[in-house]
């Protein structure tokens, strides 16, 4: 039933974009990941809640990472084409979402513009972020690939060329995205306006190098955060209230990556830095490095990843504490708690195996263990680990 609904949704979108299905051929493809996992050890948070690594607990579960997607594309001629992709994720009860929907126009042999709902090229694997068959792990390293959004509504300019023996690809983007997220256990909303930036990739036969930079006017709405902000402003501390809130503040993303693959050995890594100036949002520094060895259709790999979120200091500077005013002291304590909750440090080790048992499918096993060194209000005691199995396919 789910597959039928998914096929119907994508077919409807593709038909609408193509305008006249009798005048243009529609190409169909897709991918699927059937993934199951179970927690082998659990870390406890200070608030008593269970910390789930990748969404798994001590009951074997297929929902957190399983997914199915169908994509329809049509070449309308004269450089114009349309693409739509719908995806159903187990984590969302297999509800169908339109992941991509855009129109493309080739205005040269190596230049293209895409307009619509698009993937943002933050990472080395962004273009096939959900396609498990495209990378060695069951999922890309979460410490780096953990942004709460991956798509935008806007435009993407692509330029491809050559630099001697190197191929070069440049992507420039402009758009906007808004997404729900959870902050300190509370439903929140993030709105990124005037999102601009680009990614440049160069590669030869075995080496790929990549750099990316993006920035946006960032606003985060959260009921508790808004209340503390309003309270500080009402108490006469407008600068401190504005420093706490994320309201049209400059957010930035910087990413550097590489991949060396000679068909036998793989060495890959990425480093990223995320900042939102003049706000409670912690500065986030993340990185991973992977080494893998291939034996015919079998690959073994090891990945080390780290993430360090550093809280914003000085938010309540200039406010007397304790002040003798219970209301003001409560606001100061709440502001500090919000800033502290954004601070966290962790490292993760993943060992895995991939077996390409079919030209279009692979079987994977990953074991991951994450250690925490957290200073937030959600201090974590102990390590969390999980073992996962996946069948990834493309069609």
C-alpha cells in the first residue's frame, strides 16, 4: 500500500511538471534501504531520558533508517527538463514527502540552472544523501551530517569544466528554507532566509577535493527562548535579550572534504564549522575520517568522527546576579541554561562491512559506539552503541 501511494504521488508530480506526457518521455528510477538495528548499550541523560543512537533502543527496529524513494525526470528538449523525487521514511511512519521538485535549463554545454525545491550541496555526499548504495556506511557520519535540513526552495547554478587533468564543478545557490526542530525537548522552528553560497569540487582519476561555504539570515522560534528574551528586554536588558535570541542573525557553514579512492583503498574525510552570530546557538566543529579496504565485492571500513559544540559566552554579562530580584534572577538562570543546553562534545567510532551481492544492491553491517563529554543540561553518562544491518538498492 505504501509503495502504491508513493508511486502515485511521484507519477502525479511528474505528470504535472511534464505538462503533456505524450510529448515527453518520463524516466523512472529509485532507491531503497531496508535497515534494522538494535542498541547494544545505552547512555543515560541527566534528565532521566534514554539517549537513542540513530533512533534505536533495545528492541530491534526497522523504522529509524529504512526508506524508499522514486524519482521521475523528463527531458522536454531544447535544454529544458524537469525532475521530481518522492520519499517515504520509516522514521516518519512511511508518509510520502516530495523531496525534490525542480525545473532545469542547460544554457551551455557545461552550464545549468535548476529552480524549485533542491538539495543544498553542503557535503561531499549531499547529492545522494539518502542513497545508501552510494557510500560505504549505512548512513554518512552523523557528527558531520547532522544539520536539521538538507533542501531549500530556490535556484542552483552549476558550471562544469576542466583544469588540465582535473575536472572542476562549481555550484552556486540562492534560496530559503524553514524547518521544525527540537531544542531542549521543545518543538521549535528555524527559518533561514537569504541563503547564499557555493561549493567547488575538483577531481582526477582517484582524488577528489571539495570546499563549501554558505550563509543565511537565521531566525529560531522557541516558546521558552522567546519568553526569556522578552523578559530580559522588559527588565531593561535589551542587549542581553537580543544576544540570546537568534533573530535574523548571520548563520554560516564552512566545509572542507577529500576522497582518495584507487579501487582498492579508500581514504575520505570532511571537516565542517557551523556558527550563528550573536545568539544562543553553539559554535559547532565536526569532522570524520574513514579508511576502507576492498576485496572484490567485499569492503571493510573504519570511521572516526567527532563533534564539539561550544556554548556562547557572555550572554548575561552586565546583569547583576544575584540581583535580589527573584524574577530577574530566574531570567538570568534560564538564559544560562539555554546557552548550556547547546554545549556538547562527543566522538564516535564505526566499523563496518559492505558486500555487493548484486550489481544494484549491497548488504551492510555497521557497529557504532559514541562517547560523550557533555557540559549541557542534558549531561550524558556512559557510552551508547548500536549494531545495524541494511540492504541498499538502486533501480
